[in-house]
C-alpha cells in the first residue's frame, strides 16, 4: 500500500512540474546562451534522475525501504525538473523529427564519443575499458541503423 501511495505521489509531482513550467503566454524569446543554459540544466536533471533511481534500487535491495522511498520520490521530482527544461527547450517534435534527431544523436554524439573514448583508453593502456567503450559503440551503431530504418518507414507510410 505504501508503494502505491508513493507512486501516486511521484506521478502527481512529475505531472505538476511538467504542467506548471510554462504558463500560457509566458513564453519569451530565448537567447543562444539561454538555450544552452536550458540544455545544460536538462542534461543535469536527466543524470540526477537516473543516478537517484540507481541509489533507490540499491537501498531497496539492501532492505532500506525508507531510504529507497526517499531516493525514488526525489528521483521522480528530478524527472519533473527535466520535463520542465525539455518543454522550454522544445526537445520533442514530430515522430519523424524525433527519429531523425535520435539517429543523429546515436551517430554523432554516441558513436563518435565511444570511438574517441576507446582510443583514449587504449592509449592509456586501459584495454578492458577500451573494449567496454567499443562494445557500447556497436550497440549505438545498431540503434542508429534502427532509427534510420524507422525514419524511412515513417516517411514511406505517409
């Protein structure tokens, strides 16, 4: 029962945060520096959400229910913050726009990042770390290919 109440509270907090972020007519032009600040805040909230979620799972596995509940509720509040910044940033577009963005992110950000990180790890003599980066890079390449296929499918179904 306590878990159900917690989940209801979490959902309410996230929804309130998302809906309360931008009252009608309150939008204003955002400078490039403002847009970058929102992007950084959005990335920070996404990492914090994921981190606290892991902390909650760890505490729950250790039988520390009160700590787990605290971390879970806070994690979802951080997700609410992320939703606020995502709305201000205009993160979500049409399905095709979202798929194109996801494909580009997988290619440019993820695959190139992991290629660089693997090379740097190898140069430091950290072969195992380099192997981990290469393994993730292959998964990211698969994501990229699936997103590209989904874009083509979406465009052809119109």
